[in-house]
C-alpha cells in the first residue's frame, strides 16, 4: 500500500471484487432499481419471528448469495468484516457465530460499508488475506425503534427526515484478477457542524462527505471528472444539495454526483427526503452500481458512504451529531473490458 497524502491509501498489490450479494425488504423491492437485488422480501419479518431476527436473515441471504456467486465456502474466507446499526452490532455478531470465520466487527453508522471495504482491501494488499468478506445491514423497524420512537408511536416527521433502508449487502474481495478493481480508499475524519436533530441527517452528514471528497481528489491529484459517478451514501435530497454547494466553494463542480438514498426509491414512495441506513449505500453499490460497471456503463466510480454517529442518549442530552464519510474507488480492469 502506498499512502497518498495523510488519509488516502493506494493499493499497489491488486485488490478485486470477486462477487456481491444483496437482500432487501418490501419498500426497496418496489423502487426503481428493484431488479438489481438478489433477494427481495414482501414483508419486514423476512420469515422470522422478530425484526431483529429478520435483519439477521437479510445478512445471511446477502452473504450466502455472495459465496454462491464466487463459488466459495465459508471456510475459504480469511476474514469476515461486518457491522450494522444496532447496539453492540448484534446483527453482525450473532450471524458471525454461525460462520466460523475470523471476525472483525466495525461501526461507522451508515458509512460502515466503505470502512469495511477499505479495511478488507488493506488486508488483501498487505498479503494478510487472500479473500475477505464485507457485510452490513439495517432494518427500518429495528432502527426506528432504537434511534427514534417505538414504531407503534406513529409520530409525525418533517420532510427532511429519511427512511431507513431494510436490507443487507455483502461483497467478497480478493487478490484473484477480476473485472472490477478496488484502487484507492480515503479515510474520513469526524466532523460536527452542531446539528442536533436526528430528523435532518442529510444536513449533518454533508460537510463530512464534502471533506472526504475534496481530500480524496486532492491527495490522488484527480478532478471530479475522473470518475463517471461520485456517489454518496445517504445524504438524501436535502444533503445532496448542501454537498454540491460545499464542494463548489472549494472550486469544484460535482456534475457527476448521485446519492444512494435518492437512487433506491421513487419520489412517490413514502420515504420523506430519501433512504438512509447502513444498508442504503451497500445494496445500491453492491447491487445496482456494480452491475452497471459489469455492463460497462460505468468504468470508474467513487463511493462515499456517509454516517451520522449519533445515539439516542446523546440526543436526549442535547449533544450535536458527529459525522463521518469514507470513500473507496472502483475501476474496470481494461484488460477485462
């Protein structure tokens, strides 16, 4: 690995996407990219007795799909890197006990997925692993219950609120040459602009996304146009506009910017300002965007997953919301195009 600047890793030993798997809930199955997902459920229980068990089932579906596509068994994976939104990342921990794979549990809220891909790529680049599995999940009902109000409460939310994506995404990365290469990762830093409401996380996270994007481009000496798309995790319709303005203040135009929270749902769906949750950037990237690269519609993309590092206790104590964004670049291998 070659370090570029202070925060960007360039992977000198090749790291490739071996396979992906996605599983989603009912609202996601109605959206515009529903055909990109591997497993779709028509209810929030996913055949289980509780919502927490349903979230675990989603992660299991995503991981098993990725393993099947790669024609690998769990024992062939060197490390399982996973995280979710629940206290003590219980979805990941409880599912990891089934896999019998060395496990690294991580948490960066909705930015967890790109933290996982960055760490997994670093292990591959360093020769510490040949195959690593990254997985994340979130569930609308479990997240609402934990972070805001009991789902039975039925409280009104403002238009700036987002809708937690029910789903899970898994990716196997490794050293074996494949169609898509992971080239760089820029690690975010925690930024807090003093926003205190959990019903406007797009505004809270946009400064962290802008900081990571500007840093990535500066340290790699690239222009925004180097990428076919620069996609953020879940800034929503509110945060995306703020991001563009913040980056423009740095002398750059993000004409190629898209947001996973906007991509996953139609505007007519009851999702307020768009999607959010750890699964949001995971299922959109591992499903829709990776398939767009495989179809050669995209050749280079920068995925900037964004996370609001809040907890209900801190919000009740009138604390503001610290946020972070991690970026990973994906490129088609020209010899395989």
